[in-house]
C-alpha cells in the first residue's frame, strides 16, 4: 500500500460510507484520483462498492490501522502537533457539552429534546458556538502548520457555522449533512487515527 492509497482509504474510513467526491473534498485530492484508487481497491478487495458509495473492507481496515505508524512517524514525533492536539481535546470537551445543550433543554428540572421553538435559547447556544469556534480556529491553524490538509476542516467548520448563524440551524448538528458537529467528529477521528490514540467516551 503506497501513501496515496493509504490516504484515500484513511479518508474513506473517516467517512465510513461515501461517494468519491466527499472523500476527495475531505482530503483535498482530485476526485478522479480518488475514483482511480477506489476502483483499484474494489478490484483488490480492500474497498466495497455499494451502489456507487464506498466503504473500507473489514480486512483492509485492520491493515489500514496497522500502517498509520509507518506513514506518520514524523507527525507522531512532532511536539508542535501533539501540543495542538492536546489543546484540541480540551475544546472537544466544551463542544460535547455544547452539543448536548443544543439537543436538549431543561423543563421542570428534566432534560427533554430541544424542539428549537425557543429562539432565545438557541441564540444563546449559537453565541457559545461562535466563541468556541474562535478557540478552535487557533488550534486548527496550529495543527495545519504541521499537516496542511487539516485546514480543510477549518473551512468546513466555518461554512457550517455561517449557515447556522444565518438561520439554517440544522448546520449545528444534523448528522445527514456536513454540520459543525459532523465535521468536528470526523476531524477528531482523523487526528486519533494519525496519532494512534483511542476516543475517550
């Protein structure tokens, strides 16, 4: 497995089940190159094609994870990247709390699903998200200095935030689109894979 094949499979593993364009967008690669690697992967059995969407085969997933250390030794040895990742994890704790607050609210001392009828409550959460994003921007900029493609995530987060602030509130956490929470979750998974660490629940 060469570095390009590994990167495409990595992007596919982050997306889990995706079209070539979505993988290309995540990695900053030409879509035609991604398609070529996926086609080759299907032929080799490392990639599964399900009606035009793709996923990593179970066997290839094991190989993919075992190869991260081989492809990213300098990244794992980078103090700058690791320090930025620690800062990211601190912001991640705040984001998890924020998303919980976005999806639920207290009524009569009980947590209930947020139906988003209370515009003042939602506005308060959106202001918190804007402040959190300001902190995240500094962290992602530091990460991107070492690994430039991380900047793609920052662009996607900014786009999601702008849409949410303009009234399209589904862009905060809707799992079916590249919402702020969706992109953040993928970014977190990306960093953990690169550094060989586990998600802390």
